[in-house]
C-alpha cells in the first residue's frame, strides 16, 4: 500500500502513455519506443531489462507491486482456489488417454466465466487486471492442456483488442467471451515451407490459399487468424504481410480442410493438426491491424502472453511439488521418511527454487504492468518463456529422482505430468530463437542509448590506451553507483551488491563485444547465449530481492525461508553471471577462443551422428 | 506497630477461609467478590485511619460512589445492558454506537462511552472483530484532539482520550486482532501523526504482522475469523502438533454412549512412520492411552489424547566428540559405515516415550478411547496383541479426592487394560 504514493512521481505520465498504448489508433501510429522518445521517458521506464543492461536503475523497481485493497486479494484468491478445486474434481474422473477437452472441464471453465476474464468490460467481459489473470491462469495450471486450450482464446482476444476495428471488436469479442466462437492461430513459418498467400484476380476479390501445420484446436475452431503474404509489386517482388480473421461461416465457396491430426504424447486436451485453405475470400474488412500489419500482430503473439504461460507453469509446478512431497513423506527408508533423504531434498530444491524465481518474475512484471511502470515487455516475455523451458526440463529431473520408477508408472499422477511437460516443451519456442530475441534487442538498445562509436569508425589510440586501465578497474572492482541496498531490507544487502556489480560488469562486457564484433555479433550464438543468461539473472535477481524484502518486512508466513532462498539464488545467479561475463571478456580478448559448443553440434550434423571413433579403434 | 497493609491481607485471608468453609456447607450464597469489596469498604471507612493518612490521594476514588451508580455512566451502560442476551451481536452493538454518535450534541462523553463499550465487547462476541474496533475508534472527534503547538505536542494532549484510545488498541492487541492501515489513519486523523496513541498504532502495525507467524507450525489464517466446528478445530490442532509431514488425519464416527444422541466423532492422526514403529514393537508389550491433555489453538482449548509406548532401546545421546570426527583412524570404516542418519531414531522416538498416534475426541471418556483404539487396530493389526493401559484424567477432582480414589480404584484400573 505504501508503494502507491512512492510511485507517484512518474505514475500519471506513464499511465497516460500506457492508456494511449493500449488504444488501437495510437498503437498503430506510434509504437512504444516512439512515444517514449517523444516524452523523454528514460529507457528504464520503458523496458526494465533494457534499463538493467544499460546500468540504469529506478528505486521503484525495488518496491514489489501489490494489490492496494485487501478485499481484492481475498476475492481473487477465493475465485482462483474455487476454479482450481473444481478443475481437480473434473480431472479426477477423466481417462488420461482420452483426447479433447472433456465436458466436465468445459463446464467448469464456462461456469466460472474463465473466457470472460480476458475481454474488456465494454465488450461483455470481466476485464480482469494482469495480476488477476495471473492468479486465474495459475489455477488453470493444474492441467496444462486446459491452460493451452484457454490460452488460444486469450491470444485471439488480445489480437482483436489491439489491432481489430471497432466492428470486429463488437462482433467477435462478446462471442469469444461467451465461448460461442473458438479461435485457431495460423502463423506461417516460411522457413519450413508453410505458405499461405493471398492471390489477387482481375475483376474479382483476392483469395487466400495455402496450408499451415501444427495448428492448435483447428478441428473445433470457428474463426482462424491466418497470416499470409500478398504480392504488392510483381516487378520488385515486394510483398505485404497481412493477418486475416477468417470466419468459417463467411467463407462462401472456400474450403478449410483439417488433416494430419497428430496423436501427441501429452496435452491430450488439445488437438494439433494441419489446416489447408483454398479459395478463401480475403476481404479488407477481415484484416487485423490493417494492410501490411501482420508483422505487428505476429510480434504481439510472439512477445506477449508468456506471463500467463509462466503463471500456469507455476501452478503446475506447485501441484507437482505437492505430489512429490506427499510421496516422499509417505515413503519410509530405514527408520526415517524418504523425504529425510538428502538426495531427495537436493532433487526437490532445484524445482522449488525455480518455481520461486519464476513466480517472483511473473507477478513482479504483471504488477508493474498494472501500475503502468513498464510499457515494453518483449525482452521480459522471451525471458519468461526461456525460464519456463528451463524449469520444465529441470522438473523432469526432480520427478525421476524423487519418484524413481513410479515416475513412469501408468495411473500415477507423474505419468501425466511428464507427458504434458514433454509436449508443452515441444510446442514452445526453442531456446536459440529466444536467446537471439533477448540479446539482440538488448544490444541494439544499448548501442542506440549510449550512442556508441566504434574505434574503426573513429580511431583514437591514445584515448583507447588510457581507457584500458579504467576498463580493467571497472571490471575488477566495480564501484557502487545506485546503492540498491538502501531500498530493501538490510538482510539483502549482499544480494543487492552482487546485482549492482553484475550490472556494471555487463556494461563493460557490452562495450567490448560491440567494439570487437560489431554487427557480426548476431551470428555469434555463444555470445548471445551468455548475454541472455546474464540478462535473465538480472531480472530474476531484481524480482526475488524485491519480493523477499517485501515479504520479510511485512512478516508474511515463512518469510524467513523466502529471504534465505532469495539470498541463495542471488548468490548463485551472480556467480553464474560473473563466469559468463568472464567467458565473454576472454572470448573477445587478445587470445580469441572460438567457442566450440556450436562446432560440436555442427560436426554431429555433418557426419550424420556421433563423429568420433571408438576409443578401442586401431589405426596401424 | 503492625503494618496496615499486612493487617488488611490477614483480614482478607481470614475472610477467604471463612467463605470457603461457608461455601462447602452451602451457607453463603453471596459471591466472594462482593464479600471482599464490602469488607474492604468497611476496613477503609472504619478501621484503617492510618492507611488513609499514608495514601491521601487514594481517598477520593475509594470514597466516591461506585461508577455503576454514576447516573451518566448508568445511562451508557444501559444502552448495552438492556439488550437481551440472545440479541447481543454486531448489529445491535453498532446500533448503540450509531445512537451515541447521532444523539451527541456536545463534544463530551466519548471516553465514558468507549470505556463502557469496551466492557461489553466480549459479551457481544465482538472482541475479535476489526470492524467493531474501527467503529469504536471513529467515535473520537476528528480535529480538536490534534495538538497544534509545540507544548501540546510535548505533553500528553487530551490524556484521557489518548489513554482511552490506547486502551482500545491494547484490547485489540490482547485479542490478537491485526490492525490495518485504515486503523492507523483513523487514529492519526484523530490525535495527529506522532502523538502517543498514534505511536502505539504505528508500533502495532509494525510488530504485529511480524510476530503473526511466530508459531510456524500453525497457519493462523486457518482459524482466525473462521467459524470452524469442533471437528475442523481438532484437525488443525492435530496438524499443529504432529510434526511428521506424512501424517494422515482420519475422521471416525462411532456410536454415541447416549442412545438418543447422534454418532460421536474422533479425529485421529497417525503417520506411516508411527505405523512402522507399532510393527517394530515387541509382541505383548504395553502401550498407553494418555489424556486428555490441553493444547491451545489461539484462544481455543482443545483436549487431545496420545497413544504411546515405552521408549525404544536406542541411543538418545546425540553428543558427538569432535575428536571422533577428526580422528583418521578407521576413516574408511566411518565414511562407508551402514549407519547413516536414515537409520537413526526418528522424531516419534522421544527419550521418555515413543508416540504412536494422537487424537481428539468429541467426549473425553474411556469408551471413546476404546473406539479410537478399535479404529487404529484396523490399520495396525498388531495392536490387537498388545496390552493397553488407559490413563484417562477426570475433570474436577481435588488433590485429596484423587488420592483417596487412587487407593480405592487401583484394582479397577487394571481391569480396564485390554
């Protein structure tokens, strides 16, 4: 509650900007970066991660966002607990191999108005805040396929809300809220050969042709969001990238054919299939985001909504930890509980810590978005997605280590959990794309914000020589500049100091990377990977420090454990960041080590498998 | 010369002895408090002139008529007292507050009203209700009690009002009612930002949440402001006491002793480790059912029973000589020995006894204990082969009676053992 007046300095300004950002007309005309530049908003106010990378800090970041009214917290807690309990009941009778969403689960979703939550109040929705939605999605996370099912409607709602015309909003949003319409996203990936294109005919209307694979719930969908290319100029080959909202009831002679439905290992509640579009009318009134506005819409799908995936995964992991803890507490080894075995505790500690970090990040970012303190969350979304991938992978280890053979035994809850995790990981964006998205966006912002000039463009040997000592000093003994520890509980002083040191060192490392590699950095996967890890750690450290400080100060239950976890995490994250940055400094140092990580993979691909001879092989 | 205080204490003790004797023979229906107060008044007025000389400041209050006879206070008292007991609830209490605020034509009488209202909080069962405390604090006028100059700030400005406010806040603290920021704002708007009463609420707002979970084994949210029935309370109490996280809780319904009454219940708690310990017991060993013991769940007393056995023959000495740790002789043997933490005694194996199960009964009788044991025998068949000694305490037995009963009932107790 105290955070509200403390944040008042730029709150009004940022809220107004956020309101403008969410307004359809402004968004199309002015992206958030332009608005920020026009209003001289500092970069840390626009994007938190970019600010941290640029060694900029705002004390508001250390105030963990919270509800201003205790009644709101009670209401959303009651609601999400109710949804969770009802879902658990509905899932208990379900055959784990049955496909599609069951009637019981659907009735729980409809009875509780889950689809209403995403839609604004003026379009017959509930218009929940980001924090509310995070809580609801956490409840849905007890079953990941239910979350993925609901998330399709959410993405569709978001697209129409941001880029749709007023007619589209009033026509589709109320129906999406009441689940009268079921959406499917068809975002083409030309690199895999999937093409949906718009073909124009003289004297007639343009038609959409093509296909898209791996579409979720295409078999039950009523509306399709189809991203397609349209040739603008035959001579130059220039084309426009459009997003069409295709209503199945309005396609006339057109055909939408569903084929090759995949039988997946997990996420049985959804279907993944291939969709063919033939002769579908491509009308102007069906465009989302206007002509050539497909890129913005696609970016929105890619860079928004991962917070909800994160919160669902948090709900899933909490459920999993509870199951594993019950299993370990009920089992007996020797004269003690299985849970007292240190190996079991070690296996659970990774997942426990990961859940804590992921939960801290998503509620932190969700709260900041509610308060309008950050406007751009593209990097943060990619970071959350990468955390989700990492957390799910490590959860596998926990399950197998703790439950042993029970983890793979049919009929036990772990079986469904591991299958769902497996399928979700396969559907998620791969780590390399995320790493590129995180690191390259950050490097570009860093170069633009610091007005960096390479020594190749403007050589100044004397200045460079003089700066060598300064740079080394900054690296070895970074000076505290922001005194972050002044804004948190004294117990977290060391964690804050480590965070600040990492921020300073990242600045030095970025200077060297950009100076030495220039734009070639985009091909250097190892560098991007290391940079991404450091950025992720920075965000996670800020979120956990702010959360633990708040919890301990107000005396939440088990706040002492929370504090210990935050300190332990910050210690290991700072160590990891330091080692990654040292690797980068070495990599771009005098003796250049070619990172061999990618080369190993390249050799495997080149030789069609493991390329090294057996150690018993003789060559003479 | 005898000390006057000493003489008063002697007289009081003598009268107490007399009263006890009269009570036993049912000759004195008058409560002891009234006897003592009448006696003190008599002593004060008639006999102890020297004491009055020693403490002249005490003269006035004691000589004044009792507060309940004050016509003004009597009127306030009546507002709460005249409401029948069955209608004493939040609505009627709030109506009394509203009536006071509505009828108030002058800026006086808040302290008297609030002091009286505080007395009736528990009777109206509102001593745990935050909203009622807020309503009471809102009775103070906003503005006139705030100090305006440095002298007023230095000294206790409007001391009676501030003391009254502190008294309300003390009562909140005593009953464990967590204040929120609104309470702070109400007090700060009444007495100013840094007055004595405001400091009190600031400290409460700082410390009470910090100490809220000082008992880490109890989640207060499970009990506070929840109208839990006895079965639910029993489960929470057992969960608080049973430190084994693997403990399972079962609700057993058994036929009641009273044929007309419905089934009675037992909430039983037993962990898998405790089941294992029962199987490890020697056949025909003796186990004990002890109780009822009392545990407090916040302010609610819960009576529980414990099933236990004699301590296992294990080493309870946990002291390890440091020189043994760093002694490198037979290092391999120590490092790779079969004896690990997992083979050591577990938390149920205490030095005085081994706890095998715990339970809360609806009625604390031996027959209920027998039914509980029947239920446990279903999951622990080995219990059927064991001798059980029921050590069920009875309420309201004086020391003298207990001695006499023990002597008489000793053979009967043995016959209860199964």
